[in-house]
C-alpha cells in the first residue's frame, strides 16, 4: 500500500514536470518574438544610417571593417554578428509559426538560442497546462512513471518478501 502511494506521488510529480515543457517553450517563444523585434529595430537603424551615407548594409560593414580605428572595426564585427543572429532567430520564429503544437517542442530543442533559454529560465513561471500538449505530456509522464515504479515494485517485491521471511526463519531457529 505504501509503495503504491509513493509511486502515485512520484508519478504525479513527473507529470507536473513534463507538463511544463510546452509552457517553457511558450515563454521562450514570447522572448524570441521580443528579441526578433528589437534586433530588427537595431538593424533597421543601421541600414538607415548606411543609406544616408549612400551605401547598403554590406558596403557599410565593409567600410567599417577597413577603418583604421579598432573600435569601428569591432563595431563592424558586432553588427555582422547581430545581423546573423537576427536571421537565425527570425528563421526559428518562422519555424515555430509553421509548426503544429507537438512539433513546436521539436523545433525548440533543435534550434534554441542559449542566451534566450538562459533569460527565460531566470524569469520562468510554471503554469497549469491547459493546452493539449501540456495535458498529453503530463498524462504520458504520469503513466510512464507510475507504470515503471509499479513494475519495479513487482520485480523487487518478491526479493524483499523473501529476505524478511528468511530473516524471521533464522531468528526462530536461534
């Protein structure tokens, strides 16, 4: 009886933990949207400055990269990295938008951005799963964990019973 109760509690905990995966991915997607919007604003500002100087983005980066000032050259590298990150995050955002619910978790694990994951973890707030993904993951984790624990108690239960019985028999002989 005690073993079933412990298995039930552990299985419920596993279900609750698994249900948080879609919630975490959803909070990550919100941050992703904010990051894409902000990077787009920075790149747009850079491109406007480049256009006012009569060059496009690529030419502006090349001019900066050839500059004698180390600060300007470093800014060219930083802007090029910003542009690459913007494209990576925009592609991920599009992949999320074009994916059905369960596939979004696959997209997240394949394409996540480490700085965004870290910032999402810092402010993550667990939530009760109300999406199909959350309910299915919670139920699936519960069933798997409960089944595994019940299997283990069935598997190890007879050995435990034999040891107690053997111990009692040895005590009676003494």
